[in-house]
C-alpha cells in the first residue's frame, strides 16, 4: 500500500513473514515429536533442538526475508519495486536459506545427536551473524529515513510536497542547502542540468 512505502515497513513485513514461515515449518517438521515426545528423554539434545528450531531458524529466515522485502520498499518516495537491488536482496535471502538448510542437513549425519545438534546450532549462529551484520546497515538507513521524514514534516508548509535527495533518496528538510544524509549540495545539483544545457548550446 502507498501508506507503507518506507524501508522500515518492508523490513518489518519481511521479518514477520519469515518468522511465521519458520514457525509453520517447525510445526510440520517436528509434529510427531511435539505430539508424542521423546522416546528416551535427553535434556541436552532437546535443549539444543529447541534453541535451533525455536530461536536460530526463525531469526535466519526472518532476517533474510526482511532484507529482501526492504529492497522492494527502498528509500525515497513510493516503492522501489522490482529493481536490481531487490533481486540482489532476494538472491541474498535465497542463498542464506540454502546455506543454512544445507549445513543443518549435512551436519545431521555427523556422529550422534550429542555431537550433530551442537554443530548445527553453531552453523546456524554463523549464518545468522552474517545476516545480522547486513541487517544492521539496513536498519540504520531505515531509521534515518524515518527520523528525517518526521523532522521534515514538522517544518513542511501546508500543502507542500516532501522532497527527496536525488542521490541517496533520503528526505530533505525544507529549505536545506545540503542533504542531511549524504551531504550533497542541493544548489550544485540544481545547477547541473542548466550547465549541461549551456554546454550543449555552445
């Protein structure tokens, strides 16, 4: 919807979708365990499985999906849509899920459950750590966009339209000579087309 075109909206919707998918995937995958329980209870194995399926996997899938949908929302006015950045985000999300699932599957054959489950947890945390580092930069951009939009809305004259930087697509404060995010001069960018026209005419 047009009202939810901010980067943070995309991150939020993507994370919620990924976590919800991971929840249903876990319920289907371990339904027999949830309904019948362990034949021979082993607290260490059960704790590792709960941590992996109830904490690590939802965060991996949620973070990966959030990164992809964030690129669809993008910065600036409206949704960016199906841009190369979006397809790059989708590729990152697919790659992270494939790496996570492949590692979990292969490590399941290493030794007994006392060995394989801790290794699976470590592998999941490694993939999650890489995704969290990437998400941190996206969250910083999204929070900056929201803060600039709120600051600009407070000083925006009635009926005036919000302006955005042509370089970084961040909201511009009314009457600002420079972009608060990337620092580019608004006056220099406004003169660029004029100079190009003069050069062509000469």
